[in-house]
C-alpha cells in the first residue's frame, strides 16, 4: 500500500487525489476527449474509492482499492491455472496438462514461482 501511494502521489501530500489516480492510468497527451473508460474510472473514484468523500484516498482507502477484502487472490490464481491448463475441461489437472503449461505454473504465485513443484514426488 505504501509503495503504491508513493508511486502515485505526485504532489507528496500523502494522499492520492483524483488527478493522480487518473494520471497513473491515463495520459491525455493533447487529447481533448477522454475515452469512456477514463470517465468511468473518475466515477469509480468519486463513488467507491474515496469512501469519506474528502476528494482523496488515504492509506485505508488505497488498501481497499488494491487489496479488496472480498477478493481471494489465491482462489482466483488457482482458478486461472486450472482454466488455462485443463485441456479436456474435466475440472481436473493431469500431470501431462501441468507439464504442457509448465511455464504458466512456474510463473505463478500459487506455486511460489515453481518452488512448490519441486517439493512433491507424485
């Protein structure tokens, strides 16, 4: 959270305001019209990110944004691995399916970037 805030907080006030939030994702580069997704992000900031409506996100609001409590990262990563690797779509992974997608597993946090794969003998 601290790293994210330091990265986005360009004016150094310890908060992320709307322009800093948008500026992290989009650079206008002389464009007069913003894309629709930028307008949606502005609304997200006002309606959901800035919970206390003070025009900026503090540490707690930033934490809720980047680490939502209702999102299980491990489960999402596991579902992603199965979805991408389960070639016969039976909901189970065979050794062959895992080996065929070994680059996906080695790059995954779910396998501790491959470390968990070498600790098993099955």
